[in-house]
């Protein structure tokens, strides 16, 4: 099967993924919270950005190499951390970490992944591994997790700031999804209807929060969307950030920042990059589109201070739109998991091809040699 003909866009991979995973898994991957208005806003904001095509430029070659945090990447895009990645497709963390290492893309492993940092860090390699921290309240636990991530080879630490409490995620509740998944007749029936997912899960083991289980055993009943990871999350303040900055010797990224004034403070207090994100609409349904805040965020930060962006990105054109408004780098989360659920490692590699090819095609239309030049083609007003 030639995937470039049968599945030329992310939407095609998404449709196949939906047919390949159990319903409760799909609801975990695809859902937001509330009425899911933020998902729609993210898409609408990207669609509203217009870039002016260029003519009479001759042949302009595309150079996609993009530096970030002291490392050169093959694209201005990477793989964002997604909790319980191995639930979405068996072995997803390892699949994506290997792709990141071979293709020089940053790969983010979540604190609430289904694999340990010691397993995944070596696969991502010494430059592409990022560890995303949901902040534990206990300082000793935090320092131990940081030490393990460092020993496992993760170079960049990402502190997620925008999950002070669990969201409702109504679609997940309707699907009766618990993390880890409960063994119920309904779950078994859904899994039986998706044999590729089920056989892969049997081979890899039931998805569990393996890192968190080493620090905490849940006691008593919990809400269907609650899990050990939530019990470990703090609502960090400025002192927490300063303590973390003192403890982590490498690049440190602040994720989930939507306030330009807070971004400026974080930059002054040692944030090596600001990650502008509304958590893909999974935490708060009243947020603005991430993209709408990019110009203000860019203005609030020192010149050259990196901004990482996520929020509804589906292709190379969306990456260029975000960079035109001030982003230095773009991360995708759901997209890589749609692709992996669709075709496994082959699907993830195909999504990379889609992004690379789409970037080059649209850069040719814009007459630009580098993605960072997209701002020169931005239509104003």
C-alpha cells in the first residue's frame, strides 16, 4: 500500500486510527473537555492566518533545519508528550522515541507514560529526549524523578504548569474510562472488536502508570478520570519554579503558559523556552486559541527567546502559520498518536513525511528558503 496515495493527510490517518482502537481509547485520545470549543477555536485560528504567495523568485530550495535549545533538528516540529501514550497504541512510546532519535526530532516522555524513563531515554538518544514533569508536591520525590530522568539520558526538562486540578473530560466519563483502564465486560467487548490493538496490548502488557506506581499506590475509590498521576500533581507557584530551576542543570522549558507577563517573569528566572499551549482544550474549555496569543507572547519576551507552540496543528502549513506569528518551534501530540494507531511505526514515519513534504510545498509557494521566514509573507489586517 502506498500511503502517500491512500493516506495523504493527517485526516486519513485519524480516520484509520479510529477504526483500529477500542472506543474508550479513542475517547481518551480525541476528546477535550466541556463542549470542546477550544479544539474548534484552535483550528479556526489557524485557518484564519493568511500568507501571501510569491512569484518571480526563481527556484528557492527549502532548508528545514531548525535550531532549538542548543541542538539542530531536521524540522521545526517535534513530538509532544502525551500521557498514557502506550494505551493509545501498544509500544507507542518506544516507536516515537526511536523515530525521534533517527530523524532528529525532540521527543517528550510524560511523567504519566506507560514506560519508565530508564526504558525510553536511551531510545530517544542523548540529544532528542525531553522529560515532561507533572510537578509532585513532595520535594524529595521531585528530586528523585529528576535524577532518574537525567541518568536515563533526558537532556531537556519540561515543567507542565497548566494542570492545577483534573478536568472533567466528559467524553471519557461517558466511555467509562479509568486510568489505568478498568477490566469490565464493556472494555473487554470493545477490545475484542479491535484485535490488532488487543494482541499488541497483550504483548506489551496492560497499560499502567509505571513510574508513578513506584512512588504511590492509590488507596480507595477514585473518580473515573483520576489516577496516581493526578494525586502527585501540585499547583506550582513561583517558588516551586525557582527550586526546580536550581535542581535541573540542563535546559528547562515552561509549558502551558498563556500569560505574556508570566512568560516574561519565567524567562528572567531561567526558563530556556516558553511553551505556549492551551493543553489542546483538555483542561479548560474557556481558554482562547493558543495561536491568538502568539504575537503578545513574542512581544513580551526578549528578542530571540524561544517560543514553542502547540494547538491544533495538522500539517506543514499550520507550522508555517504559527512561525509567521512568532513561534520558533511547533510540537504535535495527538497527530503522532493518530498516525501510530493507524499504522504503527510505519504510520509515525508517514506523518513525518507528510509534514516535511507539506512544509516544502508551501514554502515553495511562499518563496522562502527557511520556515522562520514565514513572517515575511504574513497578510496584515
